[in-house]
C-alpha cells in the first residue's frame, strides 16, 4: 500500500467557491481518499494523496485551471 504524500499546487483561475469545489472534486475523482484544501485567495491547493504530483496536476488542469 502506498503512503500518502503532501503536495502543494499554485493554481491560477480559482475565483469563487464553485472553482474551489471543482478543483476539490477533480482531485477526489482521481483519489477518493485524498485530503484536499483549496484556498482561492492564495491561489493554493494542498493535497495529501497516494497519487503522483503529475497525475494530480493533470486532474486540476482538466478542470481548466493553470497549475504552476
């Protein structure tokens, strides 16, 4: 079993609560057990997940947000 890792992403384009929810749902669709905290004012998303950083970033990008 994989150990969850902490990842922090700078995500541009989250401007409202709906945006935050969309990002959280995108990550949880990839990893239902993930812990996700989105903060639109800081353009930051913190994720604890067994998924790779690249896979998590791709899931966020698929929702239409830029990931740095």
